[in-house]
């Protein structure tokens, strides 16, 4: 049974321990309840996707307790500084360039060069972040496709045993997810409308700011999402390795051969990664983007990827692999 616990100091301290152990905690924010996990722990991030039943890995928002901490993970230009000063803590998420030594899991940012950051306007959320001592990634605490929860009972009804504890602090003040503004390249664009409006943001930046959905170029909301795309072609469902290819393995490769002779296991280390030797989908998800990047270099003619079972978290892994394989032929 999932425990709904009143979010007092003792409950927050216990929840912080759970987070440090890789657990998932539903936390109140001013917008909606979030399903929080350690942003630095790839396996915890994989558990979040699995708990939500997300069929793909949408990048997650990293939540911080202070601007100083956010700056260790994201690059703040003048615009970001100004918006942080005006609207944080509050329902504004900024998509910024990922900082060079940002330690957030590649799975949480879906392999992108950018990262979404925000400071929630809720003391419980900030106290939990401080007590855990790490940034927390937190999508809305509901099953994918369901309504965002604005009260603890909604979380319990939607996620049940998938969440280790629910920190209860009544109803959310705003009740709608944060505004997401993309400042990662050139013109600022609002990717998701929220309580902070285009006018609010324009008045601080002193430039007009538009909603992405206003643009005639965008045909469906799904196209708003950027995808990580390796430069090297990706070959799926590989049962062997061709000359010049790198191998992204899953499970045992004891019996896998290299075309023209030899064993996959003897490939040079720069050409071989294993998502999970034990065939653990959580471990595989946590490794996915980092390993694709490591194998993505001009020395390889392609990245051969072994079959990943299409169940549970495997569905999201395969979704991303398919996009990576198709990216060179698809319009960006
Ligand atoms: O109010 C909120 O933002 C809540 C609370 C819990 O903080 N969280 C939330 O998270 O709504 P989620 O995962 O449901 O929504 C995150 C949004 C998605 O639309 C995602 O595509 C976008 O932020 N996003 C995250 N990282 C991004 C990135 N690097 N580039 C573009 N969009 C990004
Ligand atoms: Mg959501």
C-alpha cells in the first residue's frame, strides 16, 4: 500500500532518504504534484518513466532549491537571469543549454544538449530538494495520458504502488503545469502555456514572446519535441556486427559474431557498449543516451543495436532507438 504522509519535517527527512536510495516520492508543488526522483541517478529516472508508463522518454524538468544550484547544471544568459529573478520560485520552467559539467542523467534530458530547470514555489518541494542534496526530476505524478494530480488522493489513485511515498500538503495552488519557455537557442519560444503568460515574460525581456503553437510551421504538438539524433547511422535488431560497425549490445553477446570472422566480444572497447549485460531494462534505459553518444563517431560506419524486448520500459527504449535510426532520413 502506498503511504500518504502529512509533509512535516520528519516525513520530508524520511522521503529524502528514499530519494537518496533511488526511490520515488510524490511531492507537492504550486502547480501539480510531481513524481520526484534523484536527477543524477539514471536508474531512478528509468523508474519514473516506467511508473508513468510513458511510451517514450520525454525530457524531464530538473527542480532546484536555489538559482546557484541550477547554475551548476544549466547555462544562464542575461534573459534567463532576468526571468529567474522575476518569476522564481514559481511556475516557470526554462529550457537552457546544459552546462558542461552538469551531472544530471542523460536519460532525464533525453540525450539533448538542453535542460529544463525550475525552482518550485512550494516550501515542501524545496525542503525535500535541500534534504536530498540533489536536484530532483519530477514529471506530473500520474500515469501517462491521465490528468495531472492536484491533490494527494489523485496521485494514489493514478500511481498506487509505483510511488514509494506521497508527501501530502493539500491542494496545489496553481493546478496547472508550469509554463515552459525555450531559451536554448536564439528567439525565446513558449513550448507549453501556463500561469506565467507570454505578456508576463515579454514585459521582463522587453521583446515580444510567442507560443510555439502560433507558428504556422508546426503541424502537431508532438513535433515540438526535439529528439536526440546521432550522426552515425543506427541499425536496429542486429544479430551480428558488420565490418566497421560499433555494437550497442543488450544482454549476453557470447555467441555474437563479426561478419568476416571473429567475435563481438573482442571488438575494441571504443566500439562496444552493453546497455545491460543482465538484460535489466532499468539499467539499459539509464545507459541508453550516454552509450549512443559514446559510439557516435566518424570511425564507425553504423551503430548496430541488438534487439531490446518490447515490453515495460523496453517500449520507451525502442521508441527512442527507432527515432535515432530514422533521424537521418526524417525532417528535423
Ligand atoms: O509544473 C510542472 O512543470 C510539473 C511540476 C511537477 O513541476 N512538472 C511537469 O513535468 O509538468 P512534465 O515532465 O510533465 O513536463 C515537462 C515538459 C514537457 O512538455 C517536456 O517536453 C518539456 O517540459 N521539456 C523538458 N525538457 C525539455 C527540453 N530539454 N527541451 C524542450 N522541452 C523540454
Ligand atoms: Mg505531465
